[in-house]
C-alpha cells in the first residue's frame, strides 16, 4: 500500500454517518494508505439512522445497538476521527477545508457527506414539547417524553449513554402526540407512538400519507392501516402553536429554565389540535450552508456529475449529493439508507481513481493503490438501482428504482386487508420504479430486475405481472 | 473467512442475497437473513465483503 509519498496531504471525509463511514472504509479498502480524516458534527461514533424512528423510538433498542462500527472495528482504519467537529468552509480549487475551531486542512481530496438537517418551523425551538427527528439526541429526547422518563431536555452529549431505558409500555401515561408531516418519517413515528398507546394525530398537506413518494393508492392503503390502528388523519398545514402561559407562537425568546410548553397546534384553516407533544416531520434541508464556494452549485444539495464529483478532487455522497444518474434524465438526490453506503463507496473509488490518474501523469511509479489487491481503477459513473424500505406496524414497504416524480403509477392491490400490493412507477413512457408491500422476499428481490435498467412502460408492466404471479 | 450475523438487526432488504446468493438467503415469512455458509470458499470472499459493506443494517460481520 503506497500513498504518493511526496504528498502527505490527507483525504478528508466530511460527515460521519452512513455515507461518510462507507467512504472512509472504501478509501482504505481501495488502497488509500495516506492520512484519512473523518469529521462528524455529532459527538457520537457513526450510528445508523433508520432505527431512530423505529426500534429506538419504540424502546426496543438502546443507542449502542445503532452503532455502525465498534471502536475496535474502527481501529484498523487508522482514522483521524474528529467528532463533535463541524466543517465551516471549503475552498474547492485548493481542496482546503476549514473547521469550526479555525483549523485549516490542505487536502488531497475531499468527500462531502454532510447529509440533511430536519426542517423546522419558526419559533418551534423555543417551545418545550416540540421535536424534530433526525439525530440520536432528537430521538432520545422524543422517546423520553413519550415514555415520561425524562424531562424535555434530551441528552447532554455523552456518547450514546442514556438512562432512558426499559420503561417503555409500562410507565406511559398516554400523551397526545400531533405529528406534522405525513411523509415516511411522520408515518413511521405515528406507527410507533400508536404501538406505545399514545393518542396520535397525523397532519399532512395532502390527505393521503406518503402520496408524494409512493402514489395515492399505496398511500391510501397505508392510510387505512393507520386509521385501523387508531391514528387520526388530518389534512392541513401548521400555522402556529399554542403554549402554556402567553399562548403566543413567536413571542420573546424564553431560553430560560422554564420555557413555555406546547399545548396545541393551530392549522391554517383555524383548526386547533390539542397536543402534549409535537413532532415536526416536514422534510429536511441538505446540509450545504457551509459550502459558500461559488464554484459549487448547492441548489437542493451539492450538485455532482455522474461520478459524484462536485469539483476536481471534491466528491459527495449520501443524502446531500445531487448527481446525474446515468439511467435517468434528471439530477437525482436520495435520502435513502442504501444510497448512503453505495454512494460513499462510489465516491471513494472515483476519488482514488482521479488521484491515481493525476499522480501517474506526474510520476508514473507512485500511483495510488499500486501493489494492492485493488489497483486503481477508472472512474465509473454511479448508476445504482435505488432501494428504500419503510416499516409501519407489520407492513414492510420496499421499493426499487425511482418512485417519486412519476407521471404514471399503476397499483395492484393483491389483498386489501393484509395490505399486500405492488405498484409500478413511470415517467415519460419509461418505467422507473417498483414497490412491494407484504410480498414474500423472493418476489421482492425479483422486482429489482424489472426496473434495474429503464424499460418501456408496457414491457415493465408485463414483467411485473410475471414476477408477482400467484402473489 | 468466518461470517457471523446479528440477525436481530436485519431489515430484510435482501441485498446480501442479490450479491452473494451462495452464502445468504432470506426466511420466507419475514425476509430475515439466513446464513447458508458461515465459512465460504475463497471465490465467494469478494462478494461477501461487498454484501457486508452494503448491508443497510450492518448485520454481517466478517472475521479474518
């Protein structure tokens, strides 16, 4: 394993969640032996986010179960791990990163995997009882209030430690939880809160949950299940909150030891929804504000080419990256767990290929990866078959390809009461995505082939029918 | 190579079966991963490493 030895500059990976970790591991696997810095703004070791709105919120899992790697597993990577550290700037031309402590890092390459941040509403951060759900600390704070085992303050930053344990389902006085936003996150949280016995109202701008992601018919199937489980579904948009004391939404910042507490959510149509707790699940914003370099396009994520490159030597991966998927005719950005890993690996491979090419031009014998199991490869366009899943109650939804932005959806409900269905999604005459709810694993896997490469709509529909025959 | 699984964490994505069908399978009833071969032959190692890296629930652990 050789790094170009005239070049002790590090590769820095900004973002220490699934995509950043996958990138760091892949850099080593593909032969980068030079310094490797992994920077994460949270204090925790890399952990997995999908369980936050599922097993962790439920109380079935404790935070240590979410760790993607143990300390021992990270050790061999030889990382310079900077947790609780935020990157504040990048000069793309020189690949110079600035960190929040003022340190400047002159890098051989940079992989940006800063993810997204939960969207919120004005003033919400000053009202106790209003939550977002993106980080481990967010999830623990919400869980603490749902189970009544802590106050409203959340954890205080020690790695994954918490004494919010074990009381689930036994301690809870029922709380009235209003969830604003009926996308995937809102739906999953609603399912967990109902399972814990709370009173749940799910409010969405569209009447049908997850309609944007999965279409109206699958959404309606989910709506039926939520209703059957006792969730109240509401159409509307949050306009403000009522609180203890003044009842004002955007009054003076309290910030004191005794902040005002939410008592209700007001909708734009005047409806008042009483609430002990509120979860804002109204989407997220790519974490690109720190990238002020005009050489970078940060409109809805960091814009990349088909190789996940945003600039020479600067790559992006995961929720933050908007890139040209070769099989689709528009730049795409996915907030999917699987994409984080796959794109982290792809960005790492392509960055190393670029560095190897550059060093071969200057000094052929010093190429990155020489003498390893993984000789430097050519850069390859990143062309995954996207995958996502969602668990709500006993329903597992799995989808391959692109289901959002479809201009055509064909849904086949196989068994309404058992919530079994398949759906095909298309755009401009081409099938782009396929979804299954409640199908056996073998059939679900077979669906991947239906849209692995874009097919004309009719052909994909025939293949889908063949793949789900007898389901 | 020796493989162990933390199957309780499995989210039934099935990616391991797509990548290394000789080594992994899924239970019919819930899609949870099943290990077919905990010490696969060398020609499977690359696929197993990829499956472990891609698994969205970090279920697969490889011991040298």
